[in-house]
């Protein structure tokens, strides 16, 4: 289980003015659930996910993963986290197998466990054709599969997916969707951020909608829409976009 309590992040701009990117976010996500973290650009989604991946520290608040405070003991909890974004780079001169193996070693896995786990991933993601090809020779979809492999090699209990289907063609995108469905089980929490509403409806058990760093809705999609008196998620986001763009009275 992931428990987020009053998570807050403040940045300083060039003039040392405070910018509050995330404003006291509180959420509980049960294992076996996929939570869609939604909002327009600048809503605070990526900042939230970066805090939960321990890449950056919160200004205040806490996040507890399976009874471990994620920011008091980040080195230990990182072994339980897999993070994937649409912009993650790869080492061009390493093969797909070498890349996945390297991340496995970083997570403290033994050589025999790495070999067995890579074979499982190759079968799961249908990578046999290119597993020993250098990453610079791979297509966009193949590169994303390598990124998935290095993300799940250590079988994380928290899987963070930030715009994981960005820039992919229809076939590659569907392979990612199928993979996410496969990874859902009663021991894993999945956080999923996307701008594609069809993915939300297909994958997410519940959603959390952010606007300017604040949580404005949480629950099943239909329940959130009913609470906000909207018929679609697009209508909901459009409403807040109009508020942001409206002149101040």
C-alpha cells in the first residue's frame, strides 16, 4: 500500500520567489490498483511522481510504501520502485540485454537471478528478435520495451509510469497497455500519468485529478465526473483551462 500524507513541494524561481508546485497532497492507493494521476501541463503530476520516485525530496509531508517512509530511507525503498517515462534515454552502445542487466546489478540482484529474470522479460515483451542488438539500432517501440525491462527487472512493488506511451505508434502503444495490465496484481501499486483519456478508461481503477498542485477529485472516473458535474474528462479539464486563461476581475 502507498499512503501519501500532506505532500508539498516548493521551488524557488530566479528571483527567490516561492512556487508551490504540489499543495498538501494526500492519497491512499491499495496494492492491486492502478491509479491515474491526471491534470493539464503544470498541474503538479510530474513533480508528484518525482517525489514518489525519490528523485526529489518533498518540502513537507510524507509518503509511506509498505510501512517504509520513502524519504527517510530512500536508498532502501528504491529497490521497491520502478520508474518509467516517455523521455527516458538509453545507453546507445549497450545492447538491450546489457542495459537491463546493468539496472539489475544496480538493484543488487545476483547473476543467476538476472539471467532468469531477463529471460522472463524477453518472453513477456516479445524481445527475442532484438535483445542482443545495440540500443542505437532499435526502433522507438523497441527502445520503450527495453525501458520497460530495466524498470521491472527487480519486480518492484511500486510502478510509476509517467507518460509511458508518448510518441509511440499504435502497435507499440498497445504493447505498453498490455504490459501494464499484465503487471497489475495484489502485491503492486501502479501510478499512471497520461494525457490520453482512452488509456485512463481502459486501465485505471481510480483517478486523482490535480489542478495547479491541488487535488480536485479522487475516485472512480464516473464518480469524479459526477462530483464535478461533467460528462467527460475532457470537459473537466476544459473547464479548469478556461479558469486559468480567464482575465482577472
